[in-house]
């Protein structure tokens, strides 16, 4: 700065300083009124770019929360439906045990059959549960129409095996409701490994009282026939009619072959047989239907009684499988609901972090801005006052007169 | 006695001149560009007498303009820089505001669109969710259009301002040339004495010209100043002013740049050789509009490309393959205005991950085509033959050439410059949103094994057999056949690839188990395809797959903001320099009223004293006369 200052220079310097202070004040005011320290990306290009990403991540989290809410709702409804179906199966099992009691009269058994039929309908209704917004829970991706329908051959499934997955966080997706085929249809029958069933034409009073897998290592997965000769002997043949075991039949003593253990009671007629097969899948409706058929079958002759008892035995075995299966499915749903809860916690934590970071990038520190504003106002006032003071005197004033 | 009178008179005259100059200084205290003037006084040579020399008074040797020519030169340069940076910072600030404001930027509708996609993924058959998705697509497209139109308006504004600026520059150069003429003439007439006020005027006009276009000067012997652009092209030579004009871009007739008119046609001034406001505008076009348009367009083209591909990979509610969601933008091709052949060039986007943000120039040398980067001139690798069967592939676009191009013909391809205005929503029926996967699997209920399908994914949506039903049958515990043919080894969890889809079978199948895969039927509430769609915003898309759409939006915001920030900072710095120069100039050349008042008192007193001398001379003369008379 030289010693010499021109009159215009003094004015313009003072003016420049005042304008700069005014711009500062205006900026602080804008920041305060918009609660944002970034008025545009030029204020912090990197921060603004980051804010774009974080905004997107934050919006995604909100969206995931909505997703989690709706899938949670559907899973809770599935839980309810499965609980209801489980209760019905428990009642069916009680009725099956009751009905299988020899003391039941025909009329009391008919009453049981009536109740079973009611519950059967209820079970189908459970399987056709909706989610409250026009979709069926157990229909896979064909959920606009009821998946289970009663027909001449039993209950048919018109849904598919598609199970949606729903994203509930950037890294976690949960399965939506299970397809009906997997809940109500794909249920192993028998004891879960094989099913021993009486041949339709048995004439003796032979009944199966226990069947189990005694030695899983030797179970081949093949089909067998246990045939009795009516003279106290049995023989076991495999699918190619090769005899794999034979011996004398003693009621109450287990017959063992290929890892299985079967205990029979009663007197077989010659030619009476039981088949032993890998347990096929059987839907829960067929299981209940078989029970109803068994309960309503005539039981006047010894052979009919035996057939009925064998029917009850098979139905109870299948019911146990169905109950276990439903419990498994329910456990799976519970696990998913649990995942929803833990993910919600995770999301909340992420959301807080994101919002904190965003706030740090963008939001204004009010205290800082307010004190800055007052400082800048003071500076502006000082500039105005000095201007007024400095420019009020001129040598010409003293030359008058 | 006559000596005394003459001495006194000379002083009176000199101080009168000095007071007149002070008066002129005071009068021009507020005149922009005025430099204070100072009267140089010197004593007149004395007369020799026998006893020595007697002084004979004072004379005015010069009226000098107090000015630092180096400072003037620096101020001229600073004016050019400040003009350029102010213009750039203002214009870039406009664009930055548009891009970073949530209400006008692309980030928010882009985010909403993908949220709507998640909405469809979470409830795939909901008409509300599907309508919201299409609405989101329309909003996004509208925002693309709005932003592109903003950029276009800014670009048009540059053209308009260039034309207006050219008129200003021409007026200024003509005045400077006229002043040069006058200054040379008056300097000659004044025997080397400078016509101060004309010089001030010329300096002032030069400042204005510099602020417009950025100039350098050289001084001629006759006092005239020759004025050049920063690239060295003459604007004023002596008393001749060149005529500045706008000329059209050889590729894009709607775009103007600067040129000097000459008898042989316009001589283009390279954009880099233009400073001042005009340079700022041209730089704004190069550094802000073009990159922003290209980046915005790349987002639009990449989004349309990926979204359409994902639609094709899915099945809609009617059970059909998905159709285009967006109208796909095509690269703009401009033939150079002096092409002589009849060649035509068609381009389409083929690979977003290789899309750059620079324009491409295609040149034909008579036998071969060559692609170069329009900005850097670097040769770009190009494969293919340019035919429909084997198009050129360069920078993520595929190019076919037709007609007969002549040697030397060239074309400008702007891969994504107009994409943001071309993108549109092609889908109107919400049921045609392909939320479902094209295939679905089912395990036969007769299966005794516990194997089940994992999640399907599409690896090649264009496979003609994508939707053909197939059966996987286990012929042994670890072997399976497909449609009754072949024998493949089964590994639990390993993907099975057939007909453009892939899926894993998990668990342990039993011999005889069958698994069917068939087309997804109508009305499916599957969301497999839409889940992938919703994740497109975060999937690597550009720059070899390293930059997602969201990152692209972030980059766009950052890069526009960063140019504006740079321009702001540079402008502030230049403004400080300019203020400092102006202060310095003021301190040297500016009028200080107090100083003038002091000088005025000084010369007034001297004048009064000189008047006394004349009076004394008179009295002395009178004494002598009366002595003679009496």
C-alpha cells in the first residue's frame, strides 16, 4: 500500500468491503433459513456427491422397511394359518385314537366321522387362507385364485412351487409364504422312511401294531412283500420276488428284515400279505380322507375289523408325519419372522448412521451460523460507520470563505 | 524592469496552467479511467550579464499524466481473466443450482423410481404398485427432459450472448482504432507531447475490450496500440479494426464459435484463444454443458439399456416376455459440413459399460475408417467392419456406415449428448411390467428325495429356448438326464445351466426323482425378475462396470458442483487480484481531492505572489516614469 490514496480509491475500497460483508451476511442468512450449509454442490462437491449416495441408501432402507412390513404381515398370517391347521390335526388325531377304540359303537363312530368331515373342510379352508389383499398365502405365484380344490379324486393343488424372496435389507432377503404344495402336499407318509400297508384282499385278522426302522444302515429303499401262509410261517420277498427273509410267525414278535422291524398281531389267513415300500408323499387331505374312510368302513367281520384297525394304524402314522411336517414349516416361518426382527434392528442402526453422516454433511450448525451471522453483522456495521466517518471530511471544507 | 515583469508574467501563466490542471483533476475525480495530470514546471534559462546570470522566470514544460504503464498492462490482463471467470462462475453456478437442488436434480426421481421397483417386487400383482412404477418411470423421464432442456437453454444462451458480445467487441475495436488514429495524429502535431485524455480513453476502452474477449497489446512508434487476442490474432492494427464474427461449428450448424472476417473468408479463432466474457462462455460450453449433457445422457442411455434388457429377461402378467420399458435413445451423428461423399453413419448404444462421456469423430481416409476422441484427438480402438452384420464397435456404441463416403469425410458422433431428451416411457400397460422370471421349477410330489430348487436366474434372455419346458430326471443318486437325454453328474448346490437360465438343486435327490422347469404362466405373482430390476440402481453399469447408476448420479452432481466451485474460487482469487490492481492504479493515477486542495492553495499563493511581482514591476516602472516627468 502506497502512502497515496485516491479519493475514488477510498470510496471503492470501502464499498467493496461493505459489499463483501453484505454477501457474507446474506449467505449466513440463507443457510440459517434453509438449515443447510450446502446451498449448492459447489459448496462441497465431494460432500454433495456423497449425500446423493447416502440419500439413495436412506431411501432404500425406508423401502426395505416397507417390504419387511408387508412380508412380515404375510408370514404372520401364514403362522396363524399353520397354527390353526396344527390345532385341527391335533383334534383329528384325538378323534382317530377315539375312533380306533374297539368300544365305539357304530353310531358313536359316525358322530366322530361327522366331526372329522367338518375339520377336514376347515383344514382345506386353512390351506386356502388369504393375505387380506386378495392373494392366497399358499398358492406360490398363482395366488390370485384359491390353490386347493376338492374334486372326485381328493384335493387338488392348482398353485405352483414358486416361492418369492423379498429384500428386507441391502444384503438380506427372506422367503415369502411357502407354496401350498410344500406345506400340505409334500409330506412323507408311513414312518417317514417306509410305509407298511395291508393288502386290500386280506381275509385274516392280521393287524400291524408297530413298524420302525431298526437299522437305517441296512435299509435299501426297495419294495418288499411280507406274505403269510396261514400255517404259522411268513416270508419276505423283494421286488424281484427273491426271498430275503422267512420264518415262523409269532404274534407280538417283531419280524426284521432289511433294517425294518414289523410287529404283527392276530391270525393271518393263507395268502394275507403286507407291502413295505419307501414312504411315498401323501397330502394331508388324503391322510384325513383315509382316516374318515377307515372310520366309516363296516366292521362286522373279523377281516373287516382287522382292515379297519390297519386303516387306523396307517392314518395315525400318516397324521404324525403331517403334524411333524407342519411344525417344521411353522418353525421355518418363525425363523424368518425372527430374521425380520433382527434385520429391523440392523436397519435402524444403519439408518441412524446414515442420517448422522448426512446431517454432518449437510445440516447447519445453528450455534456456529448464528454467531457467525452476528459477527458479520457487526463487521458490516463497522464498515458502514467507518465509511461515514472517513468520508465526512475533506480539505475543501476548510477552504470555504 | 521588463525582466521583472516578464518573470512575473511567466509565473502567473505557469500557475494559471497549474491551477487549470488542478481544476481538471478535480472535475474528473469521478471519471472512470481518468489519470490525474501534473504540470511539470522548469525555470527559464537566465540572461547573462557581466556579473552572472539572472533567472528569467518559470515555464510549463509538460502536462504529464501520472500513470504506471506496467500496471495498466497487468490490469488489462486481469480484466480478461476476471471477465472469463465471472462469466464461467455465474453460468456454472446456474447449472450447479439446477443439478444439486433436490426439486430439480435427477437423484430424487431416480431413487423414487427404483423404490417403486422394490414396491412391485414386494407385491408383484398389485395394480397400485405397478402404476406407481410406471408413474415413477414417467417422472424420471420428465426430469431427464427438464434437465436436458435446461442445458439446451444455457447452450442457446451462450450462442445469443456470443452474438451480442461480438457486436460489443466490434464497436470497441472500431473506437480503439479511431483513437489510435487520433492519438498518432495529435502526438505528431504536439511534437511528441502525449494527448493525455485520449490515452486515458483508449486505456479505458481497452479495459472494456479485455473484459469482453481478453487481449494483449503492443505499442507502435507513432503512439498507436496494436491489439491482439490471447491467441495472437490481430483485432486492431493501428487505425484498422478487424471485424469479429460468429461462425458455425463444422459439425453442428446450430453451434457458434468466433472468427475474424477476412477477404478470404472467416478465420476461426480457437476457443482456447478467447478470454474475457466470451471466453468464459465458450469455456462454460466445453467444461460444463457438454460434459453435463454427456453424463446426463449416459445415465439415461444406461438406464434405458439395462431396464429394457431386464424387462426382456422377465415375464409379464400376461405370461409373455417383457417388452421395452423405455424408448431407447440413439447417439446423434453429425456429418461435417464440407463432406463431399454421400456416406451416412448410424450409431446405437451397445455396451453402457464402455460408454465414455466424450464425443467421437469418425474419419474416412478413402479405404479405412478411424475413430478419434473429439476432445483429445486420441485414436480410439475400433473393431468390426462397419456393416450391419459386423458393425464397428467403439466406445460402447456400434456404428454402421452406408452410402459412399469420400476420402477425408468425417462425422461427429455424440454418443449420449441428446439421450436425456430422447429417453421416453415406452410401456403404458402396467400388466406388461415383467416382474416374474421367465421360468419356474417344480419338484414332482412323487419325489422321495429331499432335493429342491434354489432361486432361478436368467443368464441369457435372448436364448430362443428360454421358455421351453424341460424335465430333469435322476437316473441315479448322483446322475441326471435332461429331457431324457444325456447323463450329467449332480452336485448339490452347483448351478445347472440350461436354455439361458440357471438354477441350483439343493439337497439329496433319490433315484427316479423328477424336476420340471417350465415357462411362467399368466398372472404369476413371482417377483424374481423385479428383484433384479430393483437392484439395478446399485449394480455396476458404467466405466467397465465400476460405476452404478446411483454413483453416476453422484458423480454428475459432484462434477458439475466441482466445476462451479473451481470457477468460484478462481473468480474470487482473480477478483482479489483485480481489486488490488485497481487500488494500485487508483493510488497512483487516481485524483485525491485533499491533495488537489493543498496544491490549489499552494499555486494560489504562488499566483498571488507572482501578481505582487507584476505589481512591483509596475510600481518600479511608475517610479521611474514619475522621476523622468518631474
